[in-house]
C-alpha cells in the first residue's frame, strides 16, 4: 500500500489546544481534523454484523435511517457456527462495505461473555466461553482489517448486563476476570491486533472502565502489548482528565467545550503531564495514518454475492437441537401439504434492536422461500397463528392455524421473541417464549404430530415447557437478512445444519449460574458464581439441562477414533506443546460438518477448577465415508489457572484428563497425560500457616531445624504432636508464636522469616 498520510509525524507541530481537540471526536461519528496541518477527520460506524452508517442529516442517536448494507447473522448466530474461516469471510465482506462507504473503523466485534441469558445485548455477543469468543472475535478482526478498515473490539470489560449499565460496578475477583472475562479479549488482541479497543460503560471493582488504568494500561498495553487506540463507548467518559491519564485516547461522542477545556487546564496546571497527552494524540494520529494508508479506489460492491454469503453463513449458524424420527429434512412430493404457521414466517425477525440495527439491502421471507423451493405440486399453506409484539391469545388466529395443521402432512411453526422482548438498553426478566406461541404449539401438536419448530431469538429461550410437542427444533437465532432463505435450505435439505450451541440451554432460569446475582442492586453486581459460568457451572453441579454447550445435530453422523497425544518441550523451558489428534469419519449418507471439541480437566488441582473446559476445537467438512485427522494443539496456558498468590498463570504438574467429543456432555474419546512441571513457588511469611510452611520443602527444613528434636529424634513442640497439628495446624505461625510449649517463639518466627526472605530474593 502507498502511504498518503503521515499525520503521526506532525505531533511536534500541534498546539496544546489542537492536541486536546484530537482526543475528542468532532461530532457523533468523526474524529477531529486539524486543517492547518492537513490532518483529516475519519469516520467510525456501528457494525458488529452489518454496517450502520448514518447519513449526514441523520440524528445519530436513532436506530433507523442508516444507509443500506448487508445484514449478516448477528454474533449470537455466528458464535454457533464455531467456524473461524466463515466468520473471517463475513468480516472481509463487512470491511469491503465499510471501505465503499468511507468508514475507517467498524465498531465491533463484541465478545463479552454471556454470563446470564437475561442480558438484553446477548445477541451481539458470541458465547458463554472465552476460547470460542476469542477465536471467533479474532477471526472477525482479521477479516475486516484485511480490507484496510479498522475494528473496535468491545466492550472492554465485564459488560454483561444492560441494567444500570453506565453506573453499575461489576464486582469480580481477579482469577475470574483473568480466566473468563478477559481471556477472550486477550486472545483477540494478541492474535489479531485490532486497531482500536472500546472501553465498557460500567465500573469494574468500583472504577469506571473508561478511567481504569489497570484495565487500559497495565493489562491491555503492558501485558498484552496492545499498540492501538482506546476509544470510549458512546457516553462512557465521566472525567476526561482521569480517563486520559488511565489510557483512554479518544472520547466519543465529544463533550465539546468541556472535555477539551479540562485537558488544557490540567496540562497548564501541571495536574496532567503533557507527555501523557502526547502519547494519546500519537495514537489518534496513528489511527488516521492507518485509515489513510491506501490510494486504491473503494471496492465495487457485489451485493448479490454478499447476500449469498449471508445466506450461507445463516445455514452454518443454525443449530438442529432436536430431530425425532428423522423428521428433518422434509421430503415433500407432489400432492403433499406443508402447513407453515407463525407470523414470523412472513414478518421475519432477523436482527437485534439498538445501536447495531442495520438497514438491509434486501430481506428473504421464509414463507416465500419455501414456496419457491418445494417441488411442483407441493402446497405451502400459511396461517399466522399468533400476533407479534403481544403475548395475548387470539382465538381466531389460533383456530385457523390448528385447522390448517390438521389437514397437512407436516407442520412447520416459526416461533421466537419479538423485538420488544430483547434489545440493547434493558435486560429480560424471563427466558420464556410468548404465551400465545406456546399455547398454540400444544394445540398444533394435537392436530398433527409431525411438528417442526423454527426459532428466531437473540438469546436463550426455555424449551423445557413446550419442546415435547415438537419432533424437531431448529434454532436459527437472529440470522440476518438471508435468514428466511437459509431456513428453507435447512428444512428442505439443500443445506445440512452444522451449528453447535455456543451457550447452554437450561431447563429453567433458576438453574442459571448467575441467577442469584443478576443484575445486582444499589449500583453493584456481584459475580458470585466465580469462574463457574455457563457449562462450567452446569457440569460442576451435574445439573440436568435441556441441551448442553456444544450440542448440535446433523443430517448425517460421525464417529471418533484413535485419540493420541504427543508432548514436546517442557513447562520449565516455556515451550510445552501437547498435540492432540483423533480421527473423525462421516458415517452417514450425505456430506456434513462436525465440530470436534477438546475439553481439559485437572482432577487433582489445589484450587477449584471446572470439571471440564473447552480449550480447542475444529470444524471439519466430510463426504460420506470420508475420514480426516483432526489436530488440536494445547499449550501450558491451556492447562493453567490464574494464581492470585503468584499474580501469574500457574501450571501444576500431574495428571490431566483430555476428552474429545461433540459437546461438553457428549465426549467420545478420553485419555490422560502426565505433565511434569516445577513446583509452584510459595511465598511464606508470618501469616502463612504452619501447614503451608511444612508443605514448602525449604520452609519445612528451616522449621524443623528451628524447633529441633528430643533425645529420641522426634520433633519437639507442635511438630511432634500429630493430634495438635490437626487442630491448629492451619493457624499462622505468628499466632502460634504466642502459644506456650509449641516451640515457636516470636524470636524463632522472626528468624524463620529472615531466612526464607533471603531465599526468595
């Protein structure tokens, strides 16, 4: 590429006022320009699943009126694809559309963890698991940025609810942060290097994310090596000077006349080092350089091809949850009647509500797509059955649908959540389908047992109270503008479903891990479930679920065999690699895709660890009878946990269980490996317990030497009293120093501390 902008070389020529202006946008969607020096403004735009560029005359806050763009499947759907290559292709198309519209940065992807199914913005997020979220988020970034357009990885961090989202403080311990809520961001940042990262609205442990130096500087930059720009979520800045000092480079939208004045005053008074301001300005200028780095003309868009990609992606994202008697795919012949029931079949819901809402280039209608795809002589009959945006029962609509179902060969009911049930801005209060839909379903089943349900929803819905009425359930999520065509392809077998659940489907809301701690109260939400989020909790508690994480059926079948492991390197040298392989065969009669999932367990950990954790996966495409070898590599990090004692990742040597399968509860092959690792270093002090001192080889030796032995060689004091050791061995040695007759005087304890400190230096 030919570099046509060198804005970053102009830092020294900027006045203080110009520097301050560059750390704010110039309007809702543009950075500030410095015309005197030829520094241009660049445009950013919403677009996690499709570009939402608003025309210049738009009101900016409104969710409608944006220029037409391809509406791809939302993140809740893309997460269920488990397909990084597909997500990258979607990203490439999104990047092309952004360049064609002169958009420099697309505000996405969003990879926050689905802590609770109630979160109103779950449709914008990928998964309940950080590995899946991180891998797919990185793929989206690679795709968009390959087109010379930046991304904004969001919302960093711990943005898991809409309730009180600008003020609530997420109270999370560091281990949970590191293993669950930061891990996906870490993977995406280090592997894909997004141009920007967007801070979240909320507080994290009492400090707003926009001015949280630990998040924005210590973790993001110092530990992960992020060299891009940190931008605020729109309206997330409360103290511009504090945010700048913490590492937030660009405030959007700009609080003109307030934030820039505060920066100028802070530098002038010495409150803010101008070097801090220069660093932020340099990052803004670097972003402008990146956005201006090519003289190539904008691409000529092939919107037909993009729509075709959206349709293919939607088929890959759908999860065939249930398929009794192999009812799907449908095989209609001349003379058959398919009863299509449900207003969603002709008035589709295919995307979420809020700032991500796209004006599509076109919309496939499932009812029309089915009618055009069935063989000649097959009748597609339709009845609305229920009204949208209401749960009230309409007997006339229901009776019409039941009568139609009774005379059909098969019934396909399109159900789901109306837009009023889930959106940015508020959280759900339940996970049920509207009552008018579930009441209708039982009557349809009575009229015709050959009943298929097709779902459209942005987050988990409860199946346990109605799925017994349906032989087949196809979860299509919010799958974009081509969702209707994709549903027809899947129902009629033109496409084979290959999506897998990226979030567990619980039996009831009360079973969800965050149930007792969501959405918090009095401005605080406590993440009391610790690391046990999603399937980690259900599996640890052995709770029955409707369908587990990773589950999904196919129109073909697969077998697993020959699980092998090959260990190279070592934990001590930092190059440990465990290459896990297995053979997967398509044992059915049609081509299909399988998602091979690798889970890891540490059965004898010194800390609480999940029963199993996803650490690698691969999606393979196989013809009938075809076999492939799947490689699933693991590193030391994949076997480690975050130690708050060491303030680092800790690998405990010993036995690990590796399981490969088709979901977290469909594990086909299992093996164990022995990992050698140096003992974890311990930090002993006066508040360390007697048992902790004895567990450390050096500490134990020093302790025995200090206490001494009697004439028989038996340790003196408490070390020779096993009964007493059981009772008070968990006391700190400084406490035991005050107990007479134990051999641990204050002088002895001080001596022990001096010796162990010398070892640790």
